């Protein structure tokens, strides 16, 4: 039998055990994730002008496609190498982090405010308002974000403004649906009935009783949405509907290196790693915040 004592574990089972151990370690030591996130991503993004060793948009054609410093022909003047125009990869990645986080912050705030407001209205008032708002949510979900971005890019041109509009229009539906579900549950609680009996108006009930009870959910969702925004922004830039060149957007950098993967793999590899680590870190942080802020999971 497979489970008898002394049986040799299968390679797949051993690999799964290692993955589970890594996952438990990441959840048990969330401060490691937070420290890595701040020191590797946020602080360089905030102080990009001081941290980056070179100008991100200026290059030297004589240094084009220089490999990373540890490879033959590389130089520590460009630790991660250069692209096809001789621009320093490390500097462009650092400034790209600033672009990604700025777009994520603005888009999440705008989409969160709109979605939370509509979710509160739909959940508390119900009736016609609920039907109208939820049908708008269904319509938006049925429209692919990439298609919407391409239409806006054709109408307005690729720009920061276009990316922020597309991302905000994508995110508000998630806030609206989640907040509406929370409010529908809270509306049936006794403290809402007592507030209504005491003569509290609708704005007071929403702002003083409902909104504080969904703030934790909004914070967790906003943290998890950072990864979604970064991937969406990189995808739009990759397709030419996002940040216009020569700005150092991660998606643009990956697109610039797609034809050079064989001879100059670092041009696409390092921006891709930056996207991977950022999304993974934000998801782990959001998962930890959910466990800490959700009373149902706090003691599990």
C-alpha cells in the first residue's frame, strides 16, 4: 500500500510539501515580506532620482545591449546591463516602480471611492437603486479591460491619464459588489435597527455605522488590487495602449526586449522579475492584513 511505513514519498508529494512549508513560513513571518516590499520597492520608488545611478531616458549607443555586471563584457557601471539604446536597466526599473505605484495609488483611490459609494447606496437603499447599480456592474464586467484600453488609447492617445481611467473603471466594480454584499449583511443587524428607531438619517447611518464596518474589507481589497493594477498597467504598456515611450514603464521594457530574448535576455527578464516580486509581495501583504483585520480569521 502507498501509505505503509517505510514507503518512499513521491517527488510530486515532496515538492508539494516544500511549497506548503514555504507558504506557512511566508504567512508566519509577514514582517519579512513587508520589509522586503518597503526596502526593495517603495523606498527606491519614492527616492528614484536620488537612488538611480543614471538618467532613465538617456543612453549611450556605444553601451547598447551591455550584459549584467557578472557576465563577460559587463560593467558595474550598469549592474543589470543596458537596453538596445544604451539606457541603464537598473535606473529604468527603479523609475518604473515609481510609475507603477503612482498609477496604482491614484487608480485604487478613485475606483475605491466610486465603488464604495455605489456599493453603500445599493446595499442600504436596495430596490431600484440596487438594480441600476448592479446592472452597471454587470455591463462593465462584460467589457474586457484591454478592449476598453485600446478604444481609449485610439481616442485619447496612450498616456498616464488613459491608464488611470481604464484601471479605475476596472476596479470600481469589485468594490461595489463586495461592499454591497457586506452592507446587505450589516443592514439586518440590530444596531442598524436601533439607529433607525433613534431617528438617525440615512447619511448618518451610512457614514457612522455602515462605512466603519466595511473599512477593513476595503483596505484588504485595496492592498490586493495593487498587484492587479500593476499587471494591468504592464499589459497595457506592452500592447502600446498604456504609458508612452520613452518613459520607463515595466510593460514597455518587457516589450522592448521581446525581440532580443535570445541575445539580450536581461532586457525583458529584469522588468518581468520586478513585476513578479511586486505582485507577490502585495498579495502576501494583503493576505496577512485579511487575517489580522477579519475577526473571523484573527483567532484561527
